[in-house]
C-alpha cells in the first residue's frame, strides 16, 4: 500500500488525510463532536443515519456471559517499530499516529481473522478523569482510556474497497489503566503532545515508538471479539473488533493530562479542550460477543488453520459435537467472527 493511501485513511476518528479524498465520507454540512451539544453522540444517528442508526454499532459493554471459543492468539508481524519514524497529529477529536515510509508495514493475522490485515493508524481515547475514557467497557466498568490500532483487510485491492466491506477493517482495542509512574513506552508520544495543542497541528519524523512494547500482549492473552463499526460518524459497520481483557496499557495521570490539554479547535467562546472523546456504549441487538478460551490444542489448530479460513470452515462441523462436552467444549469451538 502506498504512502498516500496510508495518509488519507480516515481511521476511527472521522478525519481525512492528504489530498486523495475522504474514505469515510460525510456531507460537508455535517459537524460532529463529543459532549452533550447538538453535534454530540446522542444525535449522531440523526446526523449520519445511514450507519450511525444501524444495529451493529460500537463500542459496546463486554459482557460477563461472553461465549468462549478456542480461536487462538492474534499473530503480529512487523510490530517491532522501534527503528521507524512516525507522524503524530491532533485532528480536533483525538491524537493519531501514522508511520512515515516504513521499511515494513506492521500487520496482524491468525486463525480467527483468517487473512492478513495491514496497519493503518493508532489513536487514543481518554476521559476528563481516570473513572472514564475508554470506549468499550468491561462488565460495566470503564477505564481511563483506550488505544485503537486500525488495520485494513489486504484481500481487497485497497483501503477504499476494504471500507465498503463488513470485514474490511480489524481494530485492536487496549484499555489504558492509570498508574503512579510514567509509562516509558508511551513517553515518545506524550513528550510530543505539547507541540500538538492546537487542532490540525502535527509533528513528523518522531522515533522511538515501538508497538510491541506499548501493547505487551502474549500468546496467552485473552480477548473479546465481535462484529461492529467505527465509533465515530459515519459509524460504518465494517469492523471486526478485538478488545484485550487483561493487557491494560499503564499510563500515569501526568501523561493523561498531556492528552487532556489538546484542543478541539472549536471557538465558542474559546477553543475547547478534548475531553471525554469516547462514544457511549451501544446496544448489542442480539450480536454474539465471544472471548478467546485457551485450549491445549491451540498450537495444533494454529498450525492447521492460520490464514486458512476455508479449511477452518470445512473442519469446524466435524469438531462441533465435541463443543457440547462439559467444561472442555470451548477447546474445540474454532470459529471466530
């Protein structure tokens, strides 16, 4: 994928990059925002009804009774980005990061995803204090914030085609948990935020940002997964969501305050600070939410099924009777969504 496509993609924050056009188009007259005003989340379904009024919206509350399945770990390729350089921007809704001319574009795959998804963007959501800020909640509990890593499905010709498909994007979510000390893995990002106070400001050629160290997942890390959409207008229902349960990213109050100092660019009567830039949780509307269940057969299934969705579909019915066994049934439930 070329750099122009990378920069013009509108991740989950409804913004356009570069001169190539808006890949998440909204009528020019539509202005959306966070908070309780007329442009806020409670009115998005009216502002952008084609998708924001849909039945598979995000974020959601991740329920206690999630269905367990042996879907294996997410495979990460090229996630050691310590030698790459980044652009960081304030788009008035969030802080977003893009790789600049990477030597290798990171990607994800694995048995559940069934195909390779290529990295596009990382961005942050946060709250005015540590009691809120995450978009998803877990069993009703909110976290201080949430990181989203956005990827596009490379089985399609390009990003423009992918975002028209229900499996076009795969987004990884990681909760931010407030701790006493600074997270040194986030320091290369938070040290730049004082240069990004104003909307549309950006810094380039920033090094030292390593995705592997920031997310710190292991092959055993549990995650929730479900089918949903972008969490900002136009709320397109094109996202295969993966939200990690026990891989919280630590962040100090001092680091969070640097995010809270960013401005939206709104001027009534003065530029407003970006705070509580999260959408409230949306109804499930009958959707299945699953959680990865560790299985002693994970390695075997991963070797057989990774990036081979056809074989997975063929063999799943033969394993189906075993999924009914008490206690160990989830070991053999190999299909994801």
